[in-house]
C-alpha cells in the first residue's frame, strides 16, 4: 500500500505536526451538497450500534454509536471489545474511492463513529491496535457538525488543535500513532450530529485464518 499521500487533486497541505509524525488536513474533500447527502445516507444506512468498552474492569455502554466494515470478515479489538467487520455497503465503497483518490493511499477497512451532539466525544488515545498496519495511513472523513480535534505529544505534551469541518478529510500517517495521542473533546456548545468515517489499513497477518 502507498504510504505517502499524493493529494493529486488538491494543493499539497502542510504537515500539522511539528515533529514525530505527519498529519494533513483538507478542508473540503466533498462539496457541501454532496457532504449533506452522504451524511443523511450514513445516518440511515449504516449498521449503527452502541459501543461497549471496558474501563477500570467495568463494561460501559457509550452513547456514541459505531459500525465496522472491511474487505474481509476481519476482527478488530480495542477497549477490551472485539468487533466483527461487515461487508462494504455501496455507500461506503463510493466514499472509500473518493478518499483514496484524494490522498493517494488504499484502504481495506473503516471504523465509523456517530456522535449525536457535543456532549459525546473521545478521550486521549492512539490508533495503534495490533490489527492495524504499523505506521499505516488513516484517513478520517468528517460529515455533519464541526468539532475540535486535538493532538498531544506523548513525550513533550505539546498540543496541536484544529476544527474538522463538514466534508473535510484529516490524514494521519508515519509515526503519528507512536508519538502522538489524539482526542475529540466534548463541548457545551450546541453541535449538530457528526459522522466520522476513519478509513484504515489492516496488518496483513492480523486476520489470517478468518
């Protein structure tokens, strides 16, 4: 898989991270009308389910909903739970092609998140589960309400934040997951529902035999 986003159809964006990783932001990968149409379809057509996570030995059901898709019946384990991938629906296959065209990488899986409002978010974490390709490319497509997204360096504590707009694409690659955490902070502001589609690359041997 190509590990260097080409951004063929866009001016080359600057790296958001000052060191130890690479993150690129494209403010408009989908036009507003297209983004609104895809958001409506995602809300209606994807197999959303509340997420179950294990925290401090207790299983918690989140308000946020998730769905997991991949080329094969792959499994993905994080927060103490294992998910079984569904086959790509036509909707996600179309969006995957658009994202691949935008960033020049190829993806074989997608973790989808649905945040109903600003009181739902994600704490500091890295997408470094063993099922994912080491130093792989992760392309995060945002649909819906604008939200703040933050990076924090694991050593220095330095932070970088940006606003993820409706129809935008954030691409993380290289050593980003090794050296940086990221989060989607909660907010008291009134925010429209947001769908986040994170297209990913699985480790080739992570699901052998499935």
